[in-house]
DNA sequence: TGACCTCTAGAGTATTTACTCTAAAAATCC
DNA sequence: GGATTTTTAGAGTAAATACTCTAGAGGTCA
């Protein structure tokens, strides 16, 4: 039931994330799928169209993770938001990695991205205001805006940062997860000073739950000479 | 006195920052300089060597901005640090934009980058500890590390973020500066909760000094249809 | 069975681009 | 001023890659 069109997106996303969009040719995608280049171009008129479609999918999925609050929010809700954001950004990490290039080349995409960022930040603000109403955080609207902008930048750049430092780790599911969780930890650090009540009570527990081991963090900065043949 | 070798770097940096490394060919660089491709390749054996040299220069300049504290620090010192960091990252914004690709392609560069990031974070920690000794901030070492990581990510991604949303602004010196200062504002937001004493007294003043006007920020997210012929 | 439409194959191409090579100009040295 | 070395020009090339084009397979409906 999964049509060729969707399979192209899946494969392209996986290849882009692993090798970088720049290093993945349309022929590579077709080959990985076991289809012909002609077939690929039958479904997408060019490479940019694939990127554009992936961007749409990414955008939808991220906003799904950020439903406007309906009713009082708990600190568990907050953690779910964080996980969702980072999960989405992880899945679309190639996008943020090469975003600057796409935005420069494609004014239409740029337009969409602007409204997307603006919408996400608005959505985030309403969520944080909900958390404030629930007494879980204390901050002025201005502080929330600053916090949100920083959260966005952090979440958007974290996957690219870790993957850039440690591309060899790609495919190691455990390590991937650990690094992703460390990203949540960084976001926790960001908002920690504003937490109150139950959120504050659980701060330490959350920190230690999401923080990666020192060994894992070290792995980011120390030089791991890849064993030969370990591709 | 400025040799060809240095002029190549200057021109390449300017072109890379404006158009993205991916869109700038070695022939473009040579043409912009008014030299032949052969000449360019006489000085740098390939494009990656140019990027690598630019990276070295960037690295040196950033660390120059982050001298280890000798004696007690003031809040003015702190602001100078921030400005220096963002200034450096602005000048090398193409690097962070396309960093993932460079790191993936060049294991040697990756190694250097890892030690560079680690060194910068260490340096940053000693600076923050200096600020703590001066009573300007209050935070545990662990909090400082989290803060530093976030500061790094923020500073590294802010130039690319603004430029990506608004590439047409490139060349508008005033707008560039305003957006860069807004980056400092974001960093201020990051550390605001930890400030004490004089640093706290000047917080509001610093915020309003660095924050860009609402109109400028709006410009980031609203769609500016570029007037035709406005390249 | 035949007409029609969707989907696929795969060889092929036009273009871009990083880089080479040879020779000559310019600078330096004795 | 001649010899030698450094620097430059610029035409040219090999490889990569996004994309095209034609032909045909497979399904559907009459």
C-alpha cells in the first residue's frame, strides 16, 4: 500500500540524514530503492521537489507534537513537548543542517519556513503561558519569548551538532538515543531557572534522567580513531 | 604587502558568507580576485584547503576574543566576551552553516574541530568561574556547563539562522548589525537568571541596548517581497 | 481483445565544476 | 645581465550529476 512516491521520500530522508543531502544524488536514491532514475523523476520533477515534500512532512509532524494546550498542563506534558520537538528535529536533521542552502535557493521554501517558524514560536508561547497558568513556571511574556527563541535554536542545531562531531555514530541506535536525550537535557538547563512547584520538585530527577553519561559526552569531543573497515 | 594567498582567503570568505560555500566555485573566487584559476590552485591545492585555512583563521580569532581572565572580572568584561564571540561567529558564519558537510568529508578537520570546541568550552568555563568569583553570577559548575553548551550552540547557529531567514539583507550593514546585536540579546536571556549584583543592576539596560526593534525582528518572519532588480 | 492510462526501465546528455598543465612573466639572486 | 626560482595566465579536461526521452510493461474497463 505504501506507494512509490512515499517510499522515495522515506529512502531519501534516510540517505540525506546519514550522508547529507549534498552527497546523495538522485541516482543514489533510485538505486537504494531499486528503481530507475526515470521512475524517480516520474514522481518528483527534480531533487528540490523531494526536499520540499520532506519539508512539508517534517513541518506537519512537528506541529502535531505541539498541540495547543486544552486545559491545565502538568510537568509531564512539558517533557512530552520537549521529546516531541527533539524527535521531530532529529528525524529531519538533514533539513536543518542544509537549511541555509535550501532557503537561499528557493524563495518559496523560504516563505514557508518563515511562517512555519513564526507559527511554532506562537504555539510555543501559548504552551508556556499554559504552564505558567498551571503555576509550573514563572516568567514574563518577554522572558518567555527569549526562552522560546533559544529553545528553537537549540533544538534545531543540536542534532546537527552531535552528528557533525560524531558522524560515525550514525546507525548506533543506543548512542543516537543517548545524544538525543542529552539534547533534552540542554533544553531543561535552558528553562530550569524559571521552574516552580512540581516542576521544580522534579527538576533534579529529570536532569539525571536525560543527561547522558560523562563517557558519552566525552565521546563527542575526544577523537575516536575509527577502526579500519568499520564503515 | 597583502599577498595573494591572504587575498584569496579574504575573497573566498566574503563570497562564502554571502552565497554559501556550495554556490561558490573556485573559478568564482579567482574571477572575483581578478586572477586565473591556475594561480589560485598554485596557492591552495584544492577548495578544501581554502576552507581549512579559513577555519584556522576563524579559530584563532575566536580564541583571541576569549582570553583567560587575569584578575577580577566586571560585567563590562562579560559583554565584551559576548560581542567578541558573536562577532567571530558572524565573520565565519558560512563555516557553521556548512560545517556538517565539512566535518563529514574531512576527518582531519573534524578532529581539529572537536578539540577546538572542547577548548572553547573550557575557556568559557574558566571565564564564568571568574565571573562567579567576582560575585556577578551565581551557579553551580554543572549549571555553568549546561549554560556554556547552550551559549555555544546559540552563538554558532544565530548568524546562520538570521541569514537563512533573510538572505536579501546581506550587505545592509545596519540591518546586519542589528541582527547581530539581537544575537547578543538572546545570549543575555540565556544567562539572565544567574546574574547577581552589578550584573543584575545592569540587566535591563543591557537588554534594551541589544534588543532589536520589534520592526527588525518582524522582518525576520514576515515575507518581504524583494523589489525586482534589487539584487 | 483492444484501447487507454499509469507506472517503470535504462540508456543517454548537457552542464557544471574542481582541478591540471604548459608556458611565460615577474621577481630574486649572483 | 644572466640564471634561477616564484608567481601568474588561461586554455583545457575528466568526472560527476541532475535530468530527459523513448519505449514498453502492467493494470483496468469496455
